[in-house]
C-alpha cells in the first residue's frame, strides 16, 4: 500500500487549485489533500504566466506534499509529478507522452500538460503544492497556441474519461511519491525522467529566460534536476530557470 493517502475535494469553479491548496495548507491541512476544479478563473503557470482553464476543457488538479527529503532534491518533486502524469495518460487514455525540461508533457511534440510546484509554509514546516493542468479538449488552450499545444481528445480521437484520468493520476502520484522517498529515490526518479525525455541529451535548444537567451546542446541533468547545456564555446551552462525551445536544423 502506498504511504500517501490522497483525499480529493471537488469544486466547480475556483480562481486556482494551487492557491486553494496553499491556503488550506497554511491553515494546517494534511499531506495528500488535493483539489480538482472544473474551471479556474485565475489559473497560473510557470514564470508568472496565466494558465487558460475554461470549464470542462482541462483537468485542473493540485496536491499538497510534505516530503522528508533534502531541500536540494525538492526540484525532483516536479520530476516525480511529470512521471506520474505520464503514467496516468498512458494507463487511462492509452496516450504515450514525453517530458520536456523542466516539467511539460508533450504528445507528438505539442504541449498537453503543464506542472507548477510552489512551496508553502505550514504549521508543520515547509511543504509543496504540486499543480497539474492537463488539456482534455482543444478549448483548454488559447487559439494562438494552435500547433504548439494539443489535448487528450485531439490525440486519441475520443473524449477523455476525466474520472479515470483523475483516479489514475492519484494512483500514479502515490506510487512515484513513495519511490521519491526511498533511499535511492532521487537517482531512480532522475533515471526514469531521463528515459522519458528526448530533451535530456544531445538536443539542440535555445534556452530563454526573460530577454536573455543562448543556444546549445543538452548534456544531461544535474542531481537536482537542473539542465546541463553545452554552448558553442564548449562551456557547460547549468540551467535552473527559463524555457527550453527545440531548434530544428534547417535541412
Ligand atoms: C505551466 O506549464 O506553466 C504550468 C501550468 C500549471 C497549471 C496547473 S492547473 C492546476 C494548478 N492550478 C494552477 O493555477 N496552476 C496549476
């Protein structure tokens, strides 16, 4: 039996499931509390972006975790969530995905899921809220992202079974969270993440952070999940923030 007991509250509409879980965590909610909403009116993404969350178009889910692991391994919580979401999409929808650093899930090179992990102070100490947004239909993402984003329905040709996807996600999070807490958990998560990411090694990418960017070839990840990128001058730069964009060769 997994040690994490996930208890899920369901809301029709919320500003953001992450914000609500963080609020309840500050008030002393227990690890495993999770919230799913049919719509978010102020859904949030990485790097202060908004996360489009129309009614019924996506799965908007957040869970509270209080992992007893060294602080430097906390970025791996997001890696763990990406592995769990990949498992859930495969088992519930038969949909294989791959992971793009740091925490996007892609289907056929298009983004189908984003993950936002945020730390929160609770009466028991520091905890993390992991928020997962999965596009279920094409209405989930803005038309401007057509070609860059996709949804479960577009990929499998039938509507997603939202309930099955949610229960599969809960099961997979409980499984991978147990793995993370094991003595060799960090290595295992990293290995599994690298196996599922064509971005981890040998990929020509632009790394973009605000108005700064540079080009290089990915050379694996650091033990804390930071991306190693080799630049033209054979220097390895370690990337902890920003976006990675695949560069296609001209021919
Ligand atoms: C990203 O790719 O930028 C991360 C997107 C994370 C979206 C999810 S939806 C559920 C949870 N609530 C939020 O406000 N954000 C996350």
